[in-house]
């Protein structure tokens, strides 16, 4: 009788052990398959989060680090504004990953012919009341914020839809010199239209410039009355958009552009990490202790924090189940082989080769593993989705508790809960069983079966038939 027939009869004859082994292999397969499926789902969710945030990286002064250093040294107040030299960062824009770049600058201005938009509360309150901004001696209180841009269409508020054009055209690199875009409410207050000319004066240099309105915008951003009293010029209705070169001509002493930040739009969100690393090498002269490349990392981590925890846990599950399952299976096979010592000894005495006996054990175990694999495949989608839902719900709940604890305000509707709700989090993941995942499970399962059979079998079959039979209890 060849070893294949013996393997088949052995599987049928040992129904109890076959069933136990089938259950163990099915559990191992289901958990490993779920682990890989969860990791793939987490990776896909992370990529979607990056796409949602946009493939943009902003070069700016590391304000958080500045504040921490000032607090550590006992200094108070806001750090001095630091501009970025255009020459120092042009090399970054030349990298192949960059699709477009938007250089941003800022200034403030007043105007003798254009009145800023004010709130009713601000009009009826004392200008020196609570929250009012007090300007240093010698400086003029600004009426407007001037935003120097390369293109309005590259602004995050524009792409997100919170800033829109209602008349005329948005400011771009192709716009005529000395063009300006103002808010439709500011235009209505002053009876201005597209094509009109306004004259504004920079508060930093007291130089004036005539600008031609090429477009009217609207913003969904709202400012409270307290905010208006404190800094009405920062409200969206009192903000103007001009070209960087235009702003530099009259708002700086030397007429050169002084950038507050640079926003790089990349071709692929997946290249953000590599771009940040390479950009520091491309602009090696830049003080990277002062500046930082921000790719909305805080928002990204908030969005994908729970799913990364789930992916990390599932990875640990794969390792733990593979090792523990392999050891349990090896122990079960070892006990089975010891029970069959007489059978093995007689077959060896009859001239059967040791390799054939090992092949018989492998065929038996792999046959059971094949059935277990089919069970895993049939139930894998449901199992992996159930595990994903349970784990993700737990992580989201823990994240909510963490925010509430950190803010010091508990309870539903408290500031901690409001903060959590204001940040978009990924609370759902859909797992898919792909062929690559099944191949991974099959490879791990085959390795576990192979080691579980070979180790105990070789330990027994290295003895000669007489020794095996004499050891029979």
C-alpha cells in the first residue's frame, strides 16, 4: 500500500484528531487572514486620508517650537515674525514631485477711500473696550489684511470651497500687474465693482499703491463680534489678495518679497514623506531648526490614529497566532506520532523508507490544512470585518476618552468632546479578501504545517525500527 492510500485511511480512522487539527488550522488561518486584511484596509484608509487632506506640504516657521523655547526661557508674548527668503527655497520647487507652488506673504494696510467692513457690535462699542487690539506707539491701526499669493486657486480655502469667486476672476500668476481681489461685502459697502481702482497704504512703510479690482470673492468663514473688536482687519470681508511682487513693492522697505510660507502641491500624496526628506537636502542652507515642512501631519494623525492602532494590533496578532498556533499544532502532531510509533516501527521494519513516512504525515496534515483553508476563505470576509469593527470601535472610544481627559472637561457635549468632533476621524474600514492576502495566508500556513510535521517526525524516525518498537509502551 503506498503512502497516499495510508494517509487517506489514517485521516478517516482518526476522526477525533482530524477534527481537532481542522479546527486549530481553521482558527489560525482565520486570524492570520483577518490580520492581513485589516492591515491592507488600514493602508488603503491612510491613502484615502492623505488624498482628502491633499498632497500639499507647507514650508513655514515652526511656531510651536518657538513658543516652547520662549516658555522654557521665561519669555512671554508672540515670537517675532520671520520671513523666508525666496532664493533659499526655489530649489525645493524644482523637484520632480512638485506640481505647483504657491508662495504666500502678508501685510496690513489702511485706505482713505475705502472703508472696512465692521460689525454692528463693533460700531456701537467702545473701540478701547475688552478685546480691542492696542497698537504700539507710532503704528497705525490696520483696516485690511493684504495676502500676497502666487495664485488664489492654489489656496487651501479656495480648493476646499470656503473661498469662492462671485464676479470677475481669481488672482493668478497671469493676472495684470497691480491687480487685487476683494470681498463682495467690502465692495458693496463702498459701491465698488470689478474694474474700479482703489488706493491703499501699507502700515509697515506708509507707502501707497493703486490697485485695480479684477474679482470679487466670498468666504464662508465667520468672525465673532469679539474677534471683530480685537482684529477686524483679519476678517475674511476685510482681506484682499494681491500678487507677491505687488505687495513687496510698497509694503517692504527694499521692495523685495518676504514670504511667510510656501505651499507645495505634489503630484502624488504617497510621495509626501519622501519629498519632506529630500526637500531638506535640496534647501540645505535653510535653518531647519527654525523652519518646518508641514503636511497637515497633526490632522492626518488625528484622522488615521485609530486605524493605525488597529493595524499595529493586527500585525501583533499575526505574529502571535502564527507562533502559538505552530507550537500547538507541533505538539498535537508530536503526540499523534508517538501514538503511532508501533505503526511507524513496523513499516520501517518492512522496508518502508523514512522519507515516505514523513511524506505520509505531510500529506495527512496538508490535506486537513487544505480543507481548513477553504473554510478560512469562506468565512474570512465576515471574520475580518467583525474583528475590524470591534477593534476600531474600541480605538475610537479610547481616542474620545483621551481627548476628554487631556482637555480636563468630561461629559458629552463638553469642550473635549467638541474638539474631537471638530476633527475628522476615520471611524469605518472595509476589509477585502484579495488574492495576494490569500497567498500570504497559504504561505504562512504551509510553513507552520511543514515545521510542525518535520520536527517531531524527524526526532522519532531518526531511530531504527528496533528502538522504536522497544519503546512502545
